[in-house]
């Protein structure tokens, strides 16, 4: 059996069906030791570069739990 180890802090980008780009953070909470996925919307800044909107009002946070088969 392969043991899956949750990442300490890992980022990736996701293209949505609506054509938006969301940045996704996989992390393990240092205090609760819970695994979480957080999705942050992005925007194009005044220099034409993509940035993450980390204001919190539009982010989506999910707690991840392991299920046995």
C-alpha cells in the first residue's frame, strides 16, 4: 500500500469552465493539523501580470478528510 503524505504548503493554478483562473493552496494547518484546500481568485494587475486575490472575501476554504474504502 502506498502511503499518501499531505503537502505542507503547495500551490497550483486551476482554469475554470467559466474561463477564470483560480490559484489553489494545499496545506496542513500548523495548529489543528487539519488538511485544507483553499481556492483564491486571480486578477490581472495594472502591469498586465496575474495576481492572487487573498482578501478572503472571495476565497473558498475546504477541510479535507480521509475516507477508508
